[in-house]
C-alpha cells in the first residue's frame, strides 16, 4: 500500500477533476433548458467510464498497484459528487425561482 499511495492520490485527483467536469456539464445544461439536460447523463457516464478504463489500462505501465489506482479513481468520482450534487440541486432551485419572478409576456 505504501508504494501505491502516490498512484491512489493521483487517481483520486483525476476522479475529482472528472466529477467537477460532470458538475459543470450538468450545471450548464440546467441553465439552458430541460431538453438539454436529457443528454447530460450519457456524457457524464462516458467521461466517468473513460477515466476508469484509462486507469485500468495505464496502471500496468506504472509501478503502482492497479487495484489502489482504481479505488482512488472511483473514490475521486464518488466523494466529490456529493457536494457537487448539492450545488447542482441549489442551482436548479435558484433557476426555478428566477423563472417564477419573470413577468409573463414581457421581454
């Protein structure tokens, strides 16, 4: 484990970056429209699975354990997603409030 710690931390950072990109895609889609949001889960899944596949295939070329690298990437995708989901829910709620305040028929 000790020699695999840098790989775990590096993959955790990569997973966190992917989770942040997932958050940004979803937030942008929410601001656009509900129909734009329907395609976001596909893109998020492609990004997440792509990261895990990249870690799986790159791990043997490093000196680190593949298992710990995959654990780091999975934890990096999962743990930061909790606060990002909370922020996304808040952004959606704020968007609904702004829609309610707009006058109907006005430009």
